[in-house]
């Protein structure tokens, strides 16, 4: 699917969530570390750049796990069992990264 189409879907989802007073958080797409993933990771990087810019413009939280889970635009092998999906160690880092965002909005969610 073209990046612009994927990006457009994200825009629609965020708009719909906001319309229903749901606080969106955009998470960057994760890099891959499977054979021949260079092209996929190039596209993922481009999409993430677009999503980060959009998040900044719309004041939406943006979480980029690639900063801790990837190296040289490849998902680190210690955080994946198949080059795409996360291991327990990867999910632990995801939990640690998302926790501050959850705490930031907890009071609003209780209302």
C-alpha cells in the first residue's frame, strides 16, 4: 500500500478519535529485521517522519519505539523472535515507554 494511503488512514483514525473525545496517541511503525527489509524500513522511516510531523502539528503524543528497539533502522534481534513481532523484552520496553503517556492522561480517563 502506498505510504500516502497509510498516512491518510492514520489521519482519519485520529480525526474520528478526537471527534469522540478520545485522546489519540500515535505510535511509530516498528522497523523490521527480516531478510530484504531495507526497502520496507525505508518506507517505515518515511511514514514515521510524516506521522511525527502530523503529531506535532496537531499536538498529539507520538511514541517512537524505534529509538530503543532498533539500531541502524533494523529491529534489534534481542527484541524480536521473527524480525517483526516483539519478544517479552521488547514489550517490557514498550510498557516503559508508554507509561508516562498513560500517567499524563489518567485523571482525564477517570472522569
